[in-house]
């Protein structure tokens, strides 16, 4: 029904930048909250940044001032601009969206497949 596809990950040196994108496709009426999570080896998945439909943002303390979440509603896409990356940011990053499905207008939570971000020291 609905698929989320992430892009933009990769390997970057400490201090560098990456921009992650996550595009939703399918029969979509609207999208409420969008967010990015990450999971490092041996650790639990954690919230990195979230953006409500009304534009309110929420960031993990560890990324405040370095990461910026944004959305393009026309493209059903959420972005994560990551600046000042450090090795502790190395993880698999997952996007998450609360999607109102077209035709049924039920709301469901969807995850992307995950994308690797590796920051070398």
C-alpha cells in the first residue's frame, strides 16, 4: 500500500555533512508526523528528530544544533540535514511516517527500510 524509500546515506569524515531523504509512495491522503530514528550496533533504536504536521520539531539532545528535519508535503518527503557529523552518529537511520491512507482514510505507521550512515574519525 504505502512504501517509504530512504536515500542519501553513506560514508563521511568527521565534521562532514549528509542529507537523508525519505519519500513515501502509494495511495496517500495526507501525512501527519514524520520522523527519523537511528540504531547503532548493540543499542536500541532512538528518536533523532520529529516533525509534526503543524510544523513543530523535536530533536534528540545529541543532535540539537547540528541536524535539521524538514518536509515537502507536495512530494510526501521528509529530509534530515546532518552537519558536523561525528563517529557517534554512525548508525542505521530509519524514517517513520504517520500516513492517512487514501480511500479508507485510516491512519497507519510506516517505516523505511533503513539506510547506513558511517562517520569516520
